[in-house]
């Protein structure tokens, strides 16, 4: 089924073919308290926070959702939201939605987010 392929692709090429994927590096994974390194943009939730680790660098209205680019440490993450949450320049923090599971699979190196 398409949803299963989207959520549990057989490899990273398939994952990226079906949509954007945030690759979370080791230092960012530790900062965010994540146990995985690959998240779809809709899996991340933003919250404005003057002391947050991320800065919104772009916000684009895309019809039924907003697309944000957030710089945190040395990475840029794509984040999708249904409501306006931030503007470029805003500091933000993240949490991972339990509605959208992380992308997992045997093809990902186990030590990539150690």
C-alpha cells in the first residue's frame, strides 16, 4: 500500500522519490532527543521560543499547508504546518509528532546517529 511505502520505504532513494526527508545528524539528534535520523517534514512541530535552538530562515504558503525552512546547528530542516506558526527570523524549538512515525528501515546505518 502507498502509505506503507511512504512510511517504511525500502531504501533512501525511494524515500526521497516519495517526498522530502530530513536527515538528522548525530549532534542534532542528541540536541533534539531523537532516536532516529530520518523524519518527514510533517513529523516535526514548531513552537516559537526566543531561546529555541532553531531559526526560521524561510516560510512559504503552499495552499493547504505552510512550508518552513529552519536552520539548527549546521543543518537546514524542512517543516510543514497547517497553521502559520513563525516568520523568518523567529527562534523556534521542535518536537516530533506521534502522528507521523520516523522513517526506519534495515538499510539505514545503525551508527549514523550515535
